[in-house]
C-alpha cells in the first residue's frame, strides 16, 4: 500500500477499534440508513433530537452530524443547541444542507445554523453548495442540477469564509479547504438511485472526524471509503434494492486490499 492508503486504512481501523459515538440530528427519511451505515463502518450511532438532551449527548459524543433534510422549528432549535454545545465542548461538526436552494426556509435555516457555530465540514451536492454561497443556481428538490466540478471555486470561497472544509458530492467528489483540494473518483452511478446516500456520506464523515483531527484528510478518507464501498456493492447488485444491503455488507467487510486496489484519490492543490 502507498502512504496515503495506509493512513486511510489506519483511520478505518481506529474507528473499528474505538467505536466512536456519533450524535446525529438527521432527517427521518434516512435515520435507519445512516445508523446502519455507521454501525457497519464500526462507529456507534445515536439519533437524539430532543431539545432537553442534545447538550448532554453532544458532550459524550465524539462528533456531531447535522442534517436539515426534514425541517421543522423544533428540530431547528435542537440543531442550534447541539451546534452551540459542540462549539462549547470542542467537538467536530459535519453539516449537511439538504435541499438548500430549493426553498427560502431551507436556505435561510442553513445560513442561520452556519453562523451559530461554524461546522468542521460542510458536505452537499453542487447545487446546495452554490446556494449557500448565494449563487443563482436552482436545486431540484434535494437533487443537484449542477456538476460538482463547476462549483469548486465556489467551495473554495465558502472554505475561506467559514474557515472549514467543504465537500462537493457528485460523479466526482471534491474535498476543498483553504489550502488543499482533493479529487475522489470512486463510486458508482447506481448509488444515486438509493435515497440517503449523500446523507450517509455526511454521517461517515462524522465518524472519520472522530478519529482524525485533520478535517480535510478525514473528509477525503470518508468520501473514498464511501465510494469504494459503493463500487464493490454495485458490482454485486441487481438494482437499487440489493445495493442497499450489499453496501452495508461491504462497509462491514472492507479490507485493506480493497482500498489499495481501488483508491482513486488525487491532490489537485496543496499549498
């Protein structure tokens, strides 16, 4: 294995050995998917939304995942409190602006949350990332109408503005910080036919943030593992239904040689 592959594999081994608790305030469409993916990866998920317990839960968790997929005012209040608690307790935050740009409510909620406590990593599709940056690009529901590569410059602007790492998901994934740009070409088109795969990627980023303090490296490793697992699962699947099962099995059984043989991660910029 080359050096970068060894580091990625070590992060995965650390997740499996330490089973970090990942606190998710996520949408009810994907709760089961993301919880099972975190378990298959080796982490320990908790889905806690109640305003009265989120501060305690953040305190004992290794990372916080915020996903705005199914919004209401009560959940927004819990997200605000959880993010402030993560800031207080110095816990990493993975933030998913699902559907930002589709409605004013989603876009304004996203910006409000980002201003309350800066996430460690923001992960979205190209349209969502563009919407956060006030670019005039529409979002079709929660799906992107843009190619990930077209908004890399926008992601760099966001990374500088919030001093965080920005991940753009797509056929090619980009992980962008103030100093680095990683390009990841792992994955399979069938993954886009399963609901919640993007949300699962954000949850997996949370797990890698729990074991690697370099947010950009952690996010790149998470997206690579997600893509590699998706590739292997797709090769065994007849369609989107079996992909879901095979994806979880692949995450659980992922081996060092799978990463070494399949990793397509390149550094596009390293300042």
